[in-house]
């Protein structure tokens, strides 16, 4: 198994879990918080998808799916188009009200772009520096693992919230 195949398997699991966790839920259910300051399922899946889209597009030198496939207007959120959810206030989290079909479509489109990029990544590419703002500088391999880690944590949170709220599949 190559590193790109390993990463592809991981991102495939994010797609599978992310589409499954939103399946069959209403906008109200996707927006429901299990506690006053806890993040709802819809926001968690939107955020993990925005982060993957933003970070992978950046290292791939491609436009984000969010803007390129016009998910910005399809979601019509009262947020800056570049917003990925980092540091969101309670009101900003509440503003992310999206139906399950659009969430799944966006996650699927981002996954497809991620897979297209990973198909071009060779083992030697993983040591390429992609971000010099950190010490040590961030390599492509570290960035991709970081995104995968962030995605799996958030999809796990979404699954936990779904269970806490009693939304059975």
C-alpha cells in the first residue's frame, strides 16, 4: 500500500461516516445542540468538510469546491465565503442551517477532489514543504494527516451527538 492509498482509505472513511451521520435527519435535527455550547451535527459536518476543502485545495493548487462548484450560493450562509468555522461564535454556529442532502453533496464533491489530488501524490511528494509559518515548516504529509485527523475527530463528535440526541438510523 502506498502512502496515497493509505490516505485515500482514511478520507474514504470520513466520507462514509460523514454521509451516514447526516442521513435521514431534518434541518432541525442537524441544528440541535446536545448542550448549550456544544456543536450540532450539521455544523460539525459542514466544518470538517470546509477544512478538508480549504486545506487540500491549498496544497493541490486548486480552487476550493466551495466556490468552484458554487456551494457558497447553494448553502447561502450569512458568513464570509472563506469561512471554515474556526473560532465560530455561538451565533455563527447557529447560522449554519443546512439540509442533509446538501451536506452530503458537498462532502462527496470535496472527497472527489481530495481523491483526484491524492492520485497524483507520490511518496517523495510527502516531504514537500507546504507551510513555512510553523517551526518546523509543515510538509504535505503532515498537512494531509492533520486534515484527516481533524476530519475523523469531528465526524466522531457528530456520531456521538447523534447518539446522545437519540437520532437512530
